[in-house]
């Protein structure tokens, strides 16, 4: 998978001097823009070094994180260390973007749910039409009926019977343990 992201794996851009603290960098950036810096996300701390610019690799990390991948998984996909991914995703400038990307992903999922809700009646009608069609194959009609029943009542439980009529509710734990196969 590393080759898949090769174009995004350019060396990271310049970073601030190590002796400048993250808080001072965030404050100086906010003063320049005259906007208060956003607070870090809940449970996040400001990283020790603030990146001055976003790279394509940072954007890939951000999008993978918004899709639900863990930092360790992202690091494996991109050939980076999990510490690197963690520090990138803790950048104050990227955290706002991460929240927006998560919202965008959720809105896309919500649109799919809305499309399904709008078409449930039509899809159900198709199943009913197939089930009632005398010219359809019996296997297709049975599949349609089963699909309708499963969607309304759920798939039925299939109890396992080992050629013995035993009421498990009346057995003790020791008697049930004797019924289990021995390895």
C-alpha cells in the first residue's frame, strides 16, 4: 500500500524552531490573523512542534482519520510512524479541518440513508410483484417472499437439535457441560 500513497510521501515541510513553544506559535499565528486560536479537541494536547504548512501527506492522514482509521493503521498505510501521524493530527490548524471532514463524511452517509428511505416502498413493491408473479420461477418467488419476511420479522433462529429432546432450561450447569463435545 505504500506505493499507492507514494506521491503524498514527500518530506514534510519546514517546521518551527524547536525552542519556540507550540503555545507561542499558536498565539503568534492568532495575533497575526486577529482570531483566537481554536481550542484543541477534547482529550487532545497541542503537539510539541507546529507545522507551518500542510503537505499532501497531511491531507491523506486527515482524510483517512475522518474515515475512521486509527493512527497506527494510517501509519502502516503511508509508511510513517504512528508518532508522526499522531503529531500531524494534533496540529491545531488541522483539527478544525478534521472536524469538518468528519461532518462531510457523515453528511454523505446521511444522504445515502435518505435515498434508501425514499425508495423502501418501491423496493418492497418490487419484491411483492416478484412474489405474486405466476410466470416467475418458483425459486425467485420463494426468495422474494423470504426477503419480505426477513425484513419484517428478521431471520428466524435455527435451534440445533442433536437427535435428543433436552430442555436446557431444566438442566444444571454440570449436565449442560456433559452435553458439550469433548476436545
